[in-house]
C-alpha cells in the first residue's frame, strides 16, 4: 500500500544537503530524500530551495513571484522599475500536473539595483524593504524568493508532485533543502508552503510556534512584516535580524531562539556564562521561539540545524565524504548515501552548523 495513505499529523518532513567542496549536484538527490518521508505530509504543502542554481545571473537579485491577475502584475512591474534594472524576466518553467489545484501565475525576475537608489543603504536592506512592501501592499502578489543565485520552489501538493511541477531535477546546486508539510493550525496555500525565504535565507520547519504573535510584533519594530499566514515566516526574519543586522553568531542565536529555561540558567556554575544567558533573555525575550520545532536554516554559506529547547521534534545530522546532511529521519539520508561516516541526533537548543570547506 502507498505510504502516503499513512500520516503523522505532528511531524512534517525536512531535509538538507550541502556539498563539502562546493560541487553542484542535481536536485534529483533531494527529491529522493524528501520523498522517502512521504508519510510526513498530507499533500497540502511541499517545497525546495536550491543554491547555485542560477550561474548565468549569479550576481543579480532573483525574485520568484506568485500573482493572480494581470492588473496586479502590471502594478508590480511598475513598482520594480522604480528601483531596479530588470536584467531578465520570464515565467518560471513548470510542467503541467493534473493533481495540483489553485495554481497561481509564477514569474521570475533577475534584478540589479539602480546606483542612485542605494543612498548609503545595503543592497540587502533595500531588497527586504521592497519585498515587504510588495507582499504587504500589492494585492494578490507575493515575492516568495528574493536571493542571489538561489531560488525557492513551493506549492500545495506532495513533494514528488511539486518537484515534478517545477522540474527540480533539471536544476543543479551546491546546497538543497526540502519540506513535506502537514498543516495543523495554519492555512494551506501556495505562498504558505515551505521553504520561507528573504534575501538568501531559507527555512524549513517541522513543528508549531506558539510565540508567533509576540515574535511577529517584535519583528515589525525592525521593518519585517509577516504576510504569508504561516508561523514559520518569523524564524526566517529572526535569523536575518540577529545574524546579518545584529552581527550575532549562530551559537548565540541558538541561545536566543531556543533559550534555556530560567531554572536551567540558574543552575549554571560559570557565572559569566550565566549572566550572558540572562542578558540575552532580557534583551531578546520577544525573539524566543516557543513550541515544538526542528528547523533547517540556510544561506549562501551555511546550513544550520536547530531544535527547540526540549527537542520535541526529531532532527538528525550526518556526513559522508562529499556531503553534510540534516533530516527528520535517518532513513531519508541513508536512501541517498551508503557510506556515512557519522550520524547523530541534534541536541536540544544547540545549533549544528555546516559550512562548506570551500567557503572562507
């Protein structure tokens, strides 16, 4: 009997693969891995993120767009032309699939920011400002991917269906993540599938975020707005805020997002470390993510795995000669690698950080 008839309502499937030496590899590998966990979804959301997939436009910002009307699309294009040179644009290439429903129009732009628009701002801050404006103010238009030389592909369907629809097997990248969703308390729609992204960040998540409300309001103070109706969106913006803007390392970010309980902090004998954790809780309390979660967070250099502070969702790390892996299940790694040299459970609240050796 097909395994997709058996579901695990508390467990989405997540997986990530990063090449140690920066060699690109086909998306076929990530498809095989995520489809080995088909029972972790229910057909209401799946997606993929690939890095290194646009070598011909590697220095251009790439926007993946969902839209529902030509009028709204025209408003979008006029808005983009105010800030960007449109180097190239085209429909995202897809393959018809009768099993998928409510498919939006899909488009991609390769963009260069006009010099006069920089005004001392970083390109990343401009991209975030424009993405937030589009997703918040232009009706029925959403930017769901906005990095350089990377792209997110997602929708409502099983992972094999979404992979076939976007022809993921035709892309090649050095880092891939994937998600198989079982929505529990948020709506299932194309923009709400995982991964979530902003600039070159992408996040896939298994679990539920009970602190979504306070996390969202905290992020709004820094110009991040949640518009995609899924709790995972806050994690994406928290990583950008804490790592890129506040210049914190991933270990410190882990101690913010998955902070130890107060009673655990009080038991720490190292007074300096105890005071450090207390300071983080005081300053970054609204960035604490409550609820069960296992996440894989990626950017153009790193792939990070993180569990909640009591590890209520599974997350396995592994490596072989050529790749680092993260996954909800060991089986999803072993199906694509027969020569693993290390396999271990990610510890509660402690990030596992993989950086390709070719990245300096």
